[in-house]
């Protein structure tokens, strides 16, 4: 059976999860610690990662501070896609 291309929503969700999970791993922060910092139950935190559209703006801002998102990671989250090489170059040369 051929592999189906992910929908736009699935792709946005993957990008969001990869940025959050990647930085959590990088800084050695467990889900329980993240949930506590956000004032959430660990199950709620995991549910929000499974459905990233449920993450509120204030939670996303707190995540970005705790996990030290780079400007490029933050832009990818907001845009819901990876930045192109040209966009990155233009950003750096601003």
C-alpha cells in the first residue's frame, strides 16, 4: 500500500511536537517537569502534545522560554512549517 502524504494539519502537528520534544530531550526535561511548570497534570500535557492545536498561546510562550526555542524554531511553530533556506538566509542577513 502506498504511503500517503500527511495532511497540512498532520505536518503542522509534527513540526510542533518535534520542536518541543527535541528541546525537551536536549535539555533533559521530562514531561512531568514540563507539566508542573505549566500548571498542568502530566496527562493533560501529553494530550496537548498529541493535539498541539490545544496548546494555548500563554503555554506556548512559557514553553519557548523554558525550552529556549531558537528564532527559527519559533518561526516554524508560528508558520506551521519548516522555513525555506531562502527565508533563513533572509532572516540572518536582516
